[in-house]
């Protein structure tokens, strides 16, 4: 398999996952802003920080407003991580690897792109935003469904899943980190009704609220939510679930080889060192420090996969 094909598949699915995650973040930003009595515009700073796009917003937009933040996250061409830009980049990568995709997958990617260009051609009003976000998420989910339903379980499929789970793990980690250090107005709010509402918003942002409520009582708090998002292998967006899927994908790619690749060693270390502890040990170590180390390892893993499978050759 050509490294350029592997690279195109990896980033195509990574950008599709990023588009969906950003759409969920925008929806969560609206919910978080409603929990504050003060300046609701300022709440969007945490959302921009969580998406990793605050420096770009500050450079191009300047003053922070709700309308400006939503437009930057949703449709700005100057933001390479906006939903519109991510779907466009995913389609560009899909064109480069067209022969590695089934017809159904290509058609669903193309439909997602055309739909995004249509509904994001002009600024989206607050009234139309929920329906717009729902439609965008449905189209990215359709690509994922077509991938599961039509692609052979061979190298093409494995690289698509590597991109998906690396992006998903990175997103969950960033949301947790920003929640703990940015969203709360002060240390006095920890454990308060405001704190609980915002933790609820975090569950919504990773599509985990329903699953969490099925397995936990109504009085479950931050520790239970942190355990759910980091260590619970039942949740498709938890760090542990994503890491185990990455391990499985890399093992299948390495099938028949004599020794494990460096990327396999990295993900094995990630699971062994960070994702086998109890949540109390994570809080004792420091949630921020824990998440930062995991995010660093995910970045290292991305770089090592590119080296191991010669993405640019």
C-alpha cells in the first residue's frame, strides 16, 4: 500500500471526526453560556480554547463575541479547523484516495461537502443553528456508517480508523482539560450546582450524557464523569476505548511482521502507564497534568504512525 494513500485515508477520517466534534462543541457552548448570568459572550473563550483555535480567532477577529465565535468555529475559511474547512479538507483527501474508497463512501463524503457548502454559504442565525448542526453531524455519521458497512477489513479500513480514534481521543482529552481549568469561574464553584451543570454540558459535548445516565445514579458527580470519559471502555469516546481501538488497528496492520512497530510500542505504553489506574489516582496526580501528558503522547503517536508507514513517500 502506498504511503500517500495511507496518509490520505488517515487525514480524511481525522478531519471528518474533527468536523463532528466541533459541531458538538458549538452546541455545548450555547448550553454553557445559558448557565451564566453575566457576559455570555465571554463563555465562548473556553469553547475556542477547547477546540484549539483561540489564537487564530484573536488574530483575525479580535473582540470576542458569540456571533464571531460561532462563525469562526462553523464556517470561517481563515480557520482550518472550522466545520466547513474540515469537511472540505476531508473531501480533498477523499479525491486523492478515490480508488481506495467504495462508491458508497465517496458519495456520502461528497454529499456531506455539498450540504456543508450550501447551508454554510452565509452566516447561520441563532434560530437556525440547532438544525444546521444536527444536519452536519448526520452527514458525517453517514460517512462513518458507509465505511462500516461497505469497506473491506484491510489496510484501507485500518488507516481510516486510526485517524478517527486519534482525533476522537484528542478531542475528549482537550474538553476535559479545558473544563477543569477554564470553565469554572473560581475554586469556590467546584461541587456547586454551576459546576454540575457544566459537567453535564461536557457529557453532551461528547455525546455521552445518555450513556452516563443509564449506568449511574442522578447524584453522580465529577469523579464518576471523569472515570466515564477516561477509563470506561463501554463509551466509544472515552480515552481508554479509543486507545484500545488504536491498539487493535495497529496490531492488524502489523500482522505477519516479526516485531512490533514503534507506534505499537507507544500505544501499548499509553494503555499500560496511563489507562489502567483508578480515577482517584488520576485526581491525586493532577487531572490537568495527566491529560497534558496523554495529549502529548497522542501527538507523538500521530508522528510515529506517519514514520512507520511512510506517509510521505
